[in-house]
C-alpha cells in the first residue's frame, strides 16, 4: 500500500507564511494509523519537514533525472521526497547536485527564479519522466523512478519473506 497525503501542511511554501500551514489538515497520523491497521507492507510519501518516521530521502539526482532546457542548458531534478515504510528502504546513492536545479512546485509557477520562460513545463516533464502531465499536475506528482525504487525494494522484501 502506498499513500501520499497532501503535503501543503508541511511544505516550505506554506510554513513561510504565518498561519497558512495550520489551515491544512494534518493527515499523516491518520493515514499511518489506517495503513498499520491493514497490516500490509506500506509506504507513506511526503515532503521534507513532514513528520515521517525514519524516512529515506530520494532526489532526482540519485536517478540521473534531468533535461535540456534551452537557453539554460542541462538542468537536473532536485525534488526531495521522504518515504516512510514498514519495511527497510535505502536510497540508491547520495544526492549529487552538480548543475542548475529544476524544481517542480508552486502550483504551476516555476520553482526557480533563474529558470523561466518558454519550455519550462516541457523541461519539467522531461526531468520528472512524466511526459503526459500538465504543469499543475507535475506539482502533485512523484517521479516514476522514485516509485520504482521504493516499490522494487518492498517487492524484493516480500519475496524474501515468502521464501
């Protein structure tokens, strides 16, 4: 089971505005309780700063996610997400921020003041590995590489447990 409760309560964009974060529900505790009640392997995903227990952090640089964004050149996806799991998870490697970051957040607004202009949404879709979504949908998405990483680890763990 995988759950991604809305992140607005914990996002930096909400926390930096007095009183805004408190307007959003704190859904991680009830989601955690519901998943534990099911008694199945589970994962909860959320943003840095969220109250996840012993999470592993994934970043696009761990998977070589990026894009070419003329006239800026190569950009890399720096989209940190936390994953709490009922089975042990590990990151494939450390973050390796080497080139200009493309960050996907902000309800369709570019997440980088220096990266703007035509082609931003296309570069975001390419960097996330999600060609079929519009810019607003990308804000709420997890790169498929992240889901593959954590889901693959859970599946391998289940195979070991079944053997």
